[in-house]
C-alpha cells in the first residue's frame, strides 16, 4: 500500500464525513490523516521499526551545482534523493536490478552499497564512472534531508532505504506524485483508527461538539490499542516460529 491508497481507504471509513463541505474542510481532513499516523507511530513502536522508501532513476536527480562548490559538475555519475533523516536510523540500503531482455538476467540481482559520512560525499564524484557489481556495489552518503548515491541507478534498478523512525507524511493535497507513491507499512486496521481520529477532530474543530469529540477519541484509543496488540502478537508469534524451526535468535521477520 502507498500513501495515496492509505488516504483513499481512510476516506472510505469516514463515510459521509469524507464529503464534508466548507472552506478548508477537505484540506483539514488531509492534515488530520497525516497527524493521526504520527500519533499512531508514537504509540505503536513496530510502525516505526520497519519503514522503507523506494527510489527509481526517475525520482532521483543530479546534485544542485551550488552544492558542488568548486567541484567539476560535468558528467557526474552521482544522483540525489530526498530523505529526511531526522529521528531516523538507517538499517540497510539495497539496490535491486530486475531481469530484463537487455541485461539477460533470469532473477533479480541485489547490491548493498556502502554508507559513507556526508562529509566524504565528494568521494562519490572522485570515484569515477563504473558499472555496479557485487565487488563494487556503490556508495551512499546521507545529509540534511537528502542523500547522494553513486553510481547512478540504471533504468532496470531501484534503490530501497530501510530505516527506523517517525515519518511525517505530507498531507495528500500537497503531496507530490513521488510522495503519493511512497510505500507505507500501514494496513486497513490503521486506516480505521485514523478515520476515528479524523472524525474526532472534525467534531471539535468544525462542529464545536466536545461530547462527540470525546466519543470518537475513545473509539480511536480503542482502535489504536488494538493495532498495538496485533503488532505485538505478530512479532511474538513470528519469533516463536523462527526459534521452533531452528533459525535461532539471529532470524528475521518478513513484514
């Protein structure tokens, strides 16, 4: 599910509230959907633990020449992507090359670029233009709200950043197409809880009905608690399954 799809599902749960009229009401609904997932992430740790972002060659750009200072900006084999690293911990960066007729692959190939300090980012430029291989999978440097990656992604490649942290999603009416297409770790149960959060704030802000606000917030609190319990049970059962099958404490959960 991506961010656009999550918003669409949440609006289904809003029922008639989804079509509310009035100046700024629809934008307020979008804003409250974003606010609800921030609150849910803070209450349910697993919603922060398994975040990821996806990038293709069409969503990355060349670095701004102003950021290059005196470095020669011609024929750069470096790309820049947006990534807000505030309150996040990057766990892994993966480049996937899918099979195509041109690359003669029968299965996808996976590469694991090295992460270097942002202060050393100009080494990405000095490294020269080389094709990505298992021996030279590439390098990535993370800076304030962005990253540089080299070599450039090919048309048959995609870059995934897996991280832990709180994500502040842009309200859908202001989101770019890339932000709308951003994968999310939320499901229908999260969307239902989000809709109760939105209804509560519509009752308070638009209807000035504090009793209705409190009623919907109670529903939201129950829904949020159920999301927490389900995520906790999922992790517990997954770990037990791994241990019982001899995988051991170093196993992993696919989520």
